C-alpha cells in the first residue's frame, strides 16, 4: 500500500497579463508566460480566462479560435516544452462552428 503520509507538492504558476482584442498580439504573451512559468518549475500553469481575446461578447465571438487551430496547437506545444499542464479558458468555435466558452487543459 502506498505511503499516504508522505508530503506531496504541486508547483503552480498563476499567470497575469493584460490581453487585448487581438489574438495575434495576445498569443505570444501567453506562450512566453508558459515558458517563463515552466522555467520556474511550474507543473501546472493557469492562464486567465479570455487571455487570447478580451472585449464585448461580439468581439470575442468574432475572435474565437478553433480547438484544432494553430493557437491552441501552439499552446499545447508550449506546455509540452515547459513540461507542464496548462489550463486556459478560451472563446472557441466548436467543430460545427458554434461559439463556446471552453476550458482547455
């Protein structure tokens, strides 16, 4: 039976940034934050909701990313490179094109 009395730790990186309405401007900020947190030993990195785009509901709908698109792929690659899990709340388009608020990890 495993020793349940042994202390376990999880190093969490909490990211703060000021997103704009432009996904192309925000994505490099998110990727750099993931790299920085990974270099500091974070095993779990939490990115703020709407970090890829902030604005009115319509602006976020217009800027919604595809879950199989290059933005999420870049974030996944950054997570792998950092050796960490990343949690991100994003405005996304489902595979059917429907707008969603999506937790990604």
